[in-house]
């Protein structure tokens, strides 16, 4: 496998991945991070098990190379202001950083009860079935054969680079667990290789064996989550969904970390596939009935609404990749187009173009955000996408904290209904069209009844 510059192949929608201001320096991370006693507000940070088992909603913030300082600040601020109603976690994707940087991040996140080092094995070519693998091909260049996408720091990780000609084995699974331990994770994940929906028998048999190997390597003080990376077909297709859910019931493990591949969609859009939303609801309800902790990384708003259906926690972050998991073909771009500035409107539970947000703010009586990021945004002569993204993370944290309590579904339903009503009223003055239209709201509301 030949490494490629990951940042040259994907659009960060305004983030400059090569800006040295956003490089992750292990010493910088460790020195500036506050200790638990200096977090302010409530100085008590829940343990891993308390965060997973307390019944409070759990928000996981994904580390990102661009703007990781905002993630750190958001974790600390959300702990100070919402510790009584919200548990926090952070996720770092091992192949995307150097080992020393991963450890520096996870071991100094004082406000995070849950610290996850995701092995992200769906980025290995040999973990995909042939049909899924074909989706990851890079376009040929200058007569060269197609190449595959891989994070450029992946070569630093032995579990990622070690050849597996006969497939995964027990020693390799141990290596995956050891890499997470070395990074400072306190919730260990099974490898999480992608489940090929085109060959379900082989996929589930292989998954079961990998989970068994992982369980055998867990110490009494450690906790293991079954790590699943699945194509949306596993949930959207009734026969596959039934097989998967039946398999989940049979596995006697209490923590599940499930990443679902969505259909390709515009950046920062919410999932509007009704079939998949129905499946998320069924999955979350099953986990709640079986008293399992369900974590939904890279799920954004869909993860938030899934809390109302029975999920334990979800993951989001500054960039589009943290808010939804898609792995379609990558388009090679010689020059990235200028991104359209976008802003998360809490009143609408949706991200709209900046021009639309400015027009909404001028409507008499319209409630605008007063967070420190928005206050700074208003003083900047030019648009700052990172401040806008930091506003989103902080706002979603507050929305998640609002779901604490016995009637999580009812509270989510009221929030969604009010957002839908607000969208209807403001659209008389400011039409919400195309990507500005919160078309997911009626889908959410209907499934929260």
C-alpha cells in the first residue's frame, strides 16, 4: 500500500490542514491542559463506567487535526457548565496521528470520562470486500493503476501495516488492543473491520471470532466495546438487519460502538433516509431493552436524535467527517473550490449558509446565539469556519445535556417540534430552500412519537 497525502484528497470545507497553528504537538497538549481540579464548576469527572451506565446522555467529541484546540476548550467548558446532566468522552483515530500525539491527547483530557483510541481499520484496503473496496479507489493519474486512500501517518502503527495474508488472527487482535492501551484509552475496542453486506455469513463469523479473541485479552479492570463498522445496507435491508440484531442479542457484551456508512450526501447535511432512520430507531430501542450501552461515533444530529430512541451516546466534531460517516469515491482536486460559509442554527437544528443566518438574525425577536465563539465571530472582519464549528460543538453539547432526565424521548420530541415550527414561521421572511431547508425535522418528529 502506498501512502497518500490525506489532506490533498479530501475537502475540509474551509479548514487549512497544513496550517502549523493546528499541528498537534504532544508537549503543547500536555502543558496547557488543565488538571481535573482546575476545571471549575463541578470538579468531579465521572469514571468510565459511571459515564456508560449512569443513564445520562454521553457526548463524544472526535479529535480533528484542524481545530483540536477548540475541541479541548469545548470539553472543558461543557464540563464546567453541564457536568450534572452530561457525560463527556473523546475519540482519536489512531492511523491519523503519531503514537506519541495520540497518547498526549487522551491522557491529558481531564474532562473526558471516556477516552477512545479508534483503530479505524476500515482504512485498510485488505479489510474490505471487493465490492466495497472498489468504492475507495482513487482515480488513475497519468496512466497509473488506481490507488487507494490511506492516512499518511498510518505507517507509524504496526497493527495497521502488518500483512495479514491469512486474515486476522489472535496475535494481531492483541496488537490492536495494545495500541489502544499505549495511546491511553480507557474503553478498548475490538478491531472493527468492515462487515461486508455482500457476504454476510463470512462477515459475521469473522466478527464473532475477532470479538472472542479480544475478550480473551481483556483484564478484569478493563472494559471492551464491540466495534462495528457497517455499510448502511446492514440496517436498510430487512433480512440483513434482522440477522445483525439477532447476532447482537446473542453476544453477551454490554458496550457497543457502531459506525454506520451513510449514502453520499452534501457536506454538513443531516441524514434524511427514512429507512435508515427507522433502522437506527430499532437498533437503539433494542440496545435499551437489552440494557446495552450503544455508542454511535461520527453520527452528528442522527446520533443526537438516537438518544431519544435509546442510544447511550454519540460522536460529533468540528468537520463534516465527524458528523456523518461516508466512504464513497474520492475526487482528486487540483484546486479546492472556495467553501460556502455555513453556520449551525440551534433554533432550526440545522446548518445554513452564513447569508441565511445573517438574514435570520435580523428578524425581530429571533433568538441568536450568545456563546463566546459567536461573540468573537461577530468581531471578525472575515468569516472564521473554525469558530463557527466550535459554536456548533458547544451548542450540540448543550442540546445533549437538555436530554438528561427520565423522559429523554419526550424532551427530544419537544425540541424537534419547536424547531419545525420555527422553520415554518421564519421561512415566510427568509425562505429556507435547498441545503438551508431542515428537511430532517419532520422525519425526526414522526419517529419520536
